[in-house]
C-alpha cells in the first residue's frame, strides 16, 4: 500500500478545486487535460499497440474515450491531483498522459502513463514520470508510490526500473495478471533535471 507521510489533499467538499499544479520539464509540459484534447487523445488511443497492455487490450470507441477524458479532468476537481496531459513544448502536440491514478483506495495513488507510438524511444515517459514522482514526494508528501504493469509489458517495466522502482510482487489486479513495482520516499532522490512547478486554473 502507499503509505503517506502526510495525507494527500483531502477531497474538496464542494467537488470543485479551482486551481491545480502543472509541471514543466526540459522538453515537456504537464498540464490539465481540456475537452478540446479529445480528438488528439482519441487518435493516440486508436493505436492497437498503444492499447495492447491496457485493460483488455482493445481500442475503445470515441464515446468511451470522451467519458474517460471527462473523468480525468474531474479528478483534479475531486481531489486536486490526477493524470496530466503531456505536451511536447517544442510543438505543442499532445504525446500522452502521466500522473497519478486512484483505482483502489487501499493502494492509494499509483503512477500511471501512456505515450503515443510516434513518440516512443525519445525518453518522454521517463522524463514525465520522473517529474511526477518528484511531485508525489515533494508536494503530495507520499511515503511510497506503486506502479502496476502487465508482466509482458517490458517497455513499461524498463521505465519503472529506470526510475529506481523495485519489483515488489506479482499478482492479480482488477482481474488482470500483473506485476507491481514500488519506490518509497527514502529511496528516491531528485536528479537535478529541469523541473518547474507552476499553477494553473481549472475552467469553471
């Protein structure tokens, strides 16, 4: 389980956080998703290779992606953190997402990410995930962070290992065989990479 040195932000009783944090790294901007990101997100997730290790490994219809996008945006209003849109600063293009999901209250926030195939091999997910871990430990004050992958997703597992996460165990998660990696705050240290934390505003 994710142990917290200090509890993550409590849910806003109104369900409407008005502000959120955003991050800039050397090449990327991690910002809140917007409804107008639907077309770009749908294009990224229409690739069977991108979706291969997510859920049943099938491409979802546009209406399901739209519902997922609404939920992702709403997570920031509900609890003040979630999955950021990962944007390439040089082009402004959406490359995928990275941040924290909360699919199991017993586990707590998990590091989650997705990257369009066009952007594979450029180190984008490692750069974004490294920034997210820093945010999780420094801002959310998490004691530990887990990440879950299907056993055959070697690309994702290499990212976890490069981040310094260690294999914890194999098991079944939401009905799927998986491997779980983790890193605790004592094991983590910032690498001095470019990292700028800013404030954004959620449109009302």
